[in-house]
C-alpha cells in the first residue's frame, strides 16, 4: 500500500503562487507515475500534471508554462509549483500514484483546496 497526503492549498489572489506538496509513504518501490489532478465545482476531475519514474513529465495545456511538477527523493515528496494563478485554477487538488504495470491510478490522497480570487 501507498499513502499520499497533500498539503499547501489555500486562498490566493489572481497572479499569485502556491506550492502543493504530496508526501508519499509505504511501498513506493513499485510506483511508476505520480500525478496531480484537480476537480472544480460541478466539473469532472482532470489531469493537471504527471511525473514518471524516468523524470519525464506531462502537463495539461491550461497550465503549461505556469505549473511545475517536481520530486524530492530524500523527502519522498512530490510538489506542484503553481504560478500566475487564475480563478479557473480553483478546485480540489489531488495527488495520485500508479504502480508499474497498472493501467490506472492505484492510490489517491484526500485532496487540498485551492481557491483563486479575482
């Protein structure tokens, strides 16, 4: 099992920045992908960014150039640095992890709220 705990959400004005953290613990040796998803009120959960074990990354078009996903191996923590925030970035942000060979995310955190005021 893998446990994921998000933190770092909050209220920020348009143009501001936040850094989300996803602290990971448990059986991490088989984790291949770690991702950040978000869900806005009344909308489906969407992929924001992901990072594979080989350090390759992907981003949603809406956040390219503004968000950066990174990992601190020593702390077993994955970060999402969010800059130039806009109201459309508002939502609950979830950390998710996928085991090698799995076709879907096996583990999810509880989420952290991000609210961007206009």
